[in-house]
């Protein structure tokens, strides 16, 4: 059991405070790594000590990593297959389940109070850089029923996390996931002249809001609105909708010009990668990315598509600080984005087709790499 007198945990918590005190996007990559790497090394040690499964998987990695890309990582799908936690059962405060489809086992993430609080705090700190500090009237592109379901889904967690930034929370969809036009129109009338926040999952915003407006020949006017959306592009890419099309259609149907996607996962709630004014996803001080060649798993060169490894300084209750995702991404640059933010910036290019990383040859033809 982890307790407050555990020297590794004590050291982790004090190093983490330094991250919290730092500006989210101001440090150059080398300065940032000097702060972030020691935190990740402490988490590696902590989880080795308290999670037998993690220990078994990474036992050839002894000692501290000297560089971020040397840290061991877990395949993200392991959270669907194993109960990975570094706390005792009585310290489990919340169990988060990722929104798997019916054919898929959901990922299960165990949170203690400290990790959960850290996630909320960091999510707020990161998103305040984009949204600002004041609480805005908020239109949520979802059904209020999502919060009533007994299982605590990643979608519900996302809405709860973002709700902090809003007031007068208004749900745009009814229980059948259809636009609730009277509610939407009343919201637009009431707040037409002021900044508002709109939040939803990317595919739902597209299908049940933007396309629904278009298909019904409707437009609304929220010229001071900020849309924040997340949740993956897979379904939109299938419909050949890219970020540019998404933004243009949004502008045409709602007048919203401020639209920011963020990339994050249920296995690392809180440490999100938010799109900047230049359309790039940025790694905040609390997190980083490494792009890896899907076949060799070596770090890819800048501009080359590879698997995205995500690192997060947040999880102390489960070994999720270094994960190899099944997403494909591309590193766009380091320290030199025109928006002014330092550190790495990148883009997501879709998902690895349904196959294991280093999949067997009979599934290889499905990959388009
Ligand atoms: Zn930027």
C-alpha cells in the first residue's frame, strides 16, 4: 500500500509541485525534460514497487532513464486485459471505464483520491491557457442522460471535467441524441452577444450539431463562441472530414471561429494535448509524446508517421505514465511553433488498423502503413 511516508512517493509529489508551478507552454524542450523526466522516473519506480504486473513487464529496466524516450512503456491495450493498479482495493476512489464498443472490452483505470484530484487540477490548468479563467455559459453537445448511467464512462468524465469551465450548463441533445432545437435556440438568443463555451466529442459535434444544422437548413449565430472538442477522428476520416472541413463547416453553420481539438485518452485523463492557433497539438509541461516506428519501435524522425507514445506526470494510482497508443501521429516540430508555445508539437494521423502492434503476418495486409 502506498502511504505518505513512502520516500519515492514523497519525492514524486515534491517534483510534481515544481511542474505545477511552471508555465504550461513556456519552457523549451530541454528545460522541460529536466523537470519532467525526474517525475516520470519516480513514477516508474513507484509502480515497479506497487504493481506486480508492471514490475513483471518492465523488469529489465532498472535505474532511471536518462532521456524521455528511454522510459519503458506499456501498450495501452493492456488496460483492457489486466487489472493494473498500484494501490490497495480500499484506496480505490473511482474506477474509470473507457467507452469501448460492445465488441470490445473497456479499459479499466483505478484512481485514488490523489490521482483524481491531480487530474482535475491539471486539466483546468492546461485548458485555462485556451479558454481563459472566467466561467462561460456552456452548451454541451450531448444528452443529459450520459451522466445518469451507472457506469462512469470516459465520456461522462470528459463532460464533468469540462463542466468546471462553464456555467448555465445546457445540453444540446435529447435522450435520442437528436438536437433539442428549442433549447439550442434559446441558448443562442440569450448569449448571442457574449463569449460562450461549446463542448462535445468530435464525432458527435460533427454529426449531431454541425451536420444536423446543415441538414435542417438551419444556422445559428455564436460569433463569440469557443468550441472545444475531443475524442478521435477515426469516424470522421472515414467520412473524409478533415480538420479544415470541420472548421469551415462549423463557421458556416454557427459563426464560431475559435475551434480547438484536444488529444487525450481515458488512460491519462487530465494531461491533454490541445490544438493551438496554428492547428498543432502541443505537449504541455505535464506530458510529452514520442513518435515511434511501428515496426522497429525506434523513435521516428521528425515528419515521419509513427505510433504515438504518450507520457504523463499524473498517474500515481496506476502505471499509466508511459503508454504506447494505437494512434498514428507525426512530430511537426520542437520549440518553434508560430503560436509561441515551446516544446513538441504534433498531429494525429489516425489509428493503427485493427491489428496487434508487431502483429502477425495474416493481419498485416490490413495495415496501410
Ligand atoms: Zn502552436
